[in-house]
């Protein structure tokens, strides 16, 4: 088995190491074919040879990473399927309309890494990467010119963009230039910023700036003012940096800058061109917040309570509108979804509220709130009598009542002048919604108070009253209102009339001793008050 494997390997190396190009009379280039599924791969590319790697059909925005190592100078070229024929036909391919300049590296030797994103100026397109170890008539001496065997190792992978990817691109800058790759970015405190950079050419600086710092920088100032904690200066090798946004920069417009100027201190000199890959991703903070929690410690039974998560940090839209999950009964199961929800409880209890937020990237976090649900509001009681009610002794007084409670009614009572007349408990309190009463002669004419008293299950009491003006509509009955008697002149006589009026305990008496004479001149001789 080992000898067989060795034979296969030998044949493979011979095939790859064979001349990959022949410039015939027609000047047509034929490269050794390869494809991305072979990665990683190694080739020994002869002088005057090339390798063409089929990267497949890519959609706009698809991103590939490349790792390359070569022990001799080669040209790394990238072409769309529609333009690679220009290269293969030995025409002038060193033009922006033919090759993809941002992913072209001439006279490359050593090791390097870069990312490339399929452009958005076309639809789905097949792409080719060419590793060239030859001189061309159209080179005019530019780039690698072959001359020796080149051992090249290449690996390429498709990059899956993270949920909160901000930028992943290769940046090319001339001497003294800079580029703002992203911004304005407004972030929450605690959000993690992940920065990565690797360079194929030059040694730039990468950092974050605020709007004020960027304005000063673009007006000709140096990068002395920047967010120092984000510095990746003098990039010559692969660099990584993680920075958590502090409260100082929360809500502030931030910008990602690649600098190829001289300075800042410790940074690149800005004296050569730059071809550097820069990647920025976010891990937004997850910190669920229940607003106004201090005022939700105790709530009333039956009261509609709004649970509000709008103060939860979400500047990166890390939590979708469907990512706010509430458990409002403490059973550990989410029962409603929304940034704000309204909920109520029908009886006193202690409940643990949970707000669980689920981010776009699948992360989740929870916060809890203890709520005591108590009956803190008294019942409502209303007779509906805003004015004094006049009733005769012979009339029935009929009153209707409206009452309710957020938890439960324990009793309903009707009182007249403070004395309980009717009483109902929790089993029949609905019968107490009306009250009928007749004032008997034991009550005196005048003002009386009827009270509705409602007690809830918590023992809280509410009352409403009606004022009743009781009057006597019937006159007293005099057994003999007029009577003739004979008395002796000068002798006293005691008059004791028989008067009946059961509705009036106190009566006023007046006497007219001469019904023939109109003593008060009112035209009626029978109503004079003589005594």
C-alpha cells in the first residue's frame, strides 16, 4: 500500500511540475488548470509557465480569503471569465477594465494573505486566479519576468460573513492617502469590536476615530487625536484587536480609518503603496432591561401593566422586534413576544417576570423582575344620587347601586341613618344592587342618610350615600275641630283637644277663640291665632 501511494504522489508532482504554458506562434497562453475544490494546493511552476485556478461562479458580495506562499517572484492576477481571454491571447491585460486591480500582486514573493469580495457591478460571474511565472510582450518589464522555478502554495476559502460584519475588504492606498472604510457607526457601551488586518504591500495604520477627530484629520491634521485603544499601527504581519466600547463613546459616531500618511508616533511612514485586508466585525452587547422596574415592585390586582423593554441597548439592531420574549406567569415558558406588552393578574400573587432577548446571531440573555400583585385599590360603589331625594312617609324609596372590585366582593350593606337594613355576602352580593325601603312613623320628618357600603376580599371599604328629605304630606286629624261649650264668666276652663298625627311626633297648636271676628285682618276669621 505504501509503495502504491508513493507512485501516485510521484505522478501528481510530475504532472503539476510540467511546463504550464507555451507561447506558440499565435501567442496563446495555456495554463495548468486547477479549481478551488483542490485547495490547499502546491505547484512547482517552471519559468515561462502559469497556473489558472477556477474560483467558480460568485455572486456580488461573496468573499474569498487567499493564503499564498512563493519562493520566487510571481505575478498573482485575477480575471473575470469574460476578460481572461485578453490575458491568454497575450493582449494588454494590465488594465483596470481587464483585471481586478485590488486583487493583483505583481512580483510577489514570500508569504501573504488577503481577502477579495466579488464586485457589485455585475451579476453572478465565474472568476479565475492566475499565478504567472513568465514574461509577456505587453509587460514592458513590469511585474515578475520568470527566469526560475517557483514553488507556490495556495489556499482559498469562502468566508461566511458574520451576522454583524461591518467591513471585509482589501484596501489599496497610494503614498499619503487614507480611506474611511466604515462609519458613522453608533454603538452601545459593551459592544465588542473585532478588528483584523493583514498586508500584502505596505505598512499602514488602522484605528477608529470620532466625528470630531475625523474632521480634524481630513482637514490636514495628523492622526494624533484618535481612539488610542483601537490602534493597529505599522501593520506588517497579521494583526487582531478586540475593543469593547466604553461609556465615553456610547452613542458617538465612530469611523474606521486606514492611514497611509506619515505618523502617528509608532505608525507607518506612509512612503510606499498599501494593499491591506481589513476586517471589522461586531459582537453587540446583550443586556436586557425592563424599564421603570422600581415602580413595578407592587402592582394592583387586575390593573393593566405595561412591561417595557425599550431601554434595552439595541443600537446595532442586534435584537429584532421578534426577539423580545416575556414569561409573565413565572412558569419558565415564554408566553408573549414584543418590545412592550400589557399584562394583568386576576388575583394577588408573587410572580417572577423574565425578559429574554434573542439576538440576530442566536445569542440570548435574560433579566428577571420580582412583582408583588396585591389588591391595593378599594372597591367602587355608586348609588348615583347626586341630589336630595324627597319622599313621603307613604312612598317606597327604591335605589339602584353599581359596585365592583378588581379582585372580589366580600359584602354589600345598605344602611339608613347608620343602621344596617340589608346585608349580602360574597355568595349573593348581586342581590344588593337594589334597595327598597319605606320610612315608618318611627322616623321623623326631615333629612335622613341612606348609605351603600361595599367591602372587598382585602377588607377595603368604599361607601356612597344618598340624602333623603322625609316629609309628612297629611295634616293632623282633630277629632272635634269646632265645638260649642258654655263656661262661667271669670272661671278658667281647660281645653284638651284630641289630635292624631302618627307621622309627626311634635305638633304646634294654635287657638282661635272667636271665629266670627277676623282678628289678623287676612280675610279669614277662622284662622286667627289667639293663643
